[in-house]
C-alpha cells in the first residue's frame, strides 16, 4: 500500500513545545483524521507537510518527493481548506478565483462554477464581507476545482452550519472514491471523523499516540462505568484515563479483551467514541506528567 505523506524522524522545537521524533505514514487513497487537543502539534505538522515551516531534523516526503526540494510541483497537487482565511480581503470572490486559478494546471472552471452555485457564493461579494463559514465554502470550492490529489483540511467545519457540514462530508466521501485521491483531515469535531475517516492519527504533547484504522479502535478500547468498590491499585493500572465522582467511576481501558473479562458482569462496558478516547488519553497523560 503506497503512502501519500511520509514523516521520518521529524523534530521541530519551539520555546515551550517540541514535536518529538515523529515518524508517520499517511496512506494513499484514504481519509486520515488527525486529532489531538489544542497545542498538541497538529497545525505545526500540517505547516511542515506543506513546506510553510521547516523541520529541525528529519525528512518529509509528499507524493514520494522531498517537500522542500519539489515544493512547487507538490503544492500544485494539494488543496488546502482551513478555518483561517489567506485571501486578499478587498477583492471579490470572482477576482480571487481569477488570481488563484492560473496556479493550478488542472483547474476546471466548470467544476468551480458548479460549486459556486451549490455553495451560494456571490461572485461580486468582497472576501472581507464573507462570513467565516462562506470563506470556508470558497476554500472548498477552490480545492475541489483543480483535481487535487491531496486535500489537507485544517478545522474545515469550524463555523459551518450542521446542514452544510453534512453536505461537505458527503462531498469528501465522493472525492475519495477515486482511489488515488487522499484527505488529511484535522479537526476537534471528532463526530465528523466518526462518519467518514478510514484512519485516525492521534497526537498529544508533540508525540504520536497511535495511527490506526478507525475500525480497529473499537476492538482495542473499552469504556467502563461502575462503582468505586471495583477499583483497587492493580485495577487502576489498567486504565488509560479515569474519572471518579461520589457515585462511581468512568474510565478508558486500552485492552478491551482484558477489560471485558474483568468487568462484564459487574460494570457497564461500552465502545468509546473518538472524543472519549482522546479525552481519557489526554487526562491520563496529565495525571502522569
């Protein structure tokens, strides 16, 4: 199985934060969700992949090419959608499209006009007068109009209404039907990834916690709810993260089979959501810091 992105022993240091020896393959032809709390390193990783900042050590390859040596060729094959606007604020939607289009050899104006109508983008409206959600729609229209082989989405559903969020996820699922297309989707809204992601990369405090198929997570993790009398020092060690109150406890175990054997007759055992996996893992890391 080929990869669309490869990070090999990548390190990036800031004053109070470090991405630590990151090695990560992103598989071609799939939607990979990137999750983690604020400050975990998601945006820094995306900026390094796109060549916007340089790593201190290590190697990054996109489409098999060094992302700095072949930057122009690589960027022409990437579509980028973010909750931040990088467009000229005082030009109109149509003018901005005309500025962007020549940079992409695969630009399809008919496709763009179809999305412009579908997203209700007013061509005469200035960028600065667009709402945050409309700016994201414009970014998505651009990204889907030049045949991008890799879509990089950085918090793309922020500011979108629930109806268009669902519509966008459907568009992304259609885009990926071409098995050579790939999507890297960074978001805090893990319910979006529950719907469409194939793989999940979880990063916390600058290190990769896991990179796994989404379906395998339900086979690995178990959410347990029960009374405090079930907990002793040895049992506590099984939990990735644990939350206790006056009524009992709720916690995440990373060995589902072991957890079910011990708790199935004495506690409530459930399959955790991505949000619960992220919450309890971060909570556990903080407890052991």
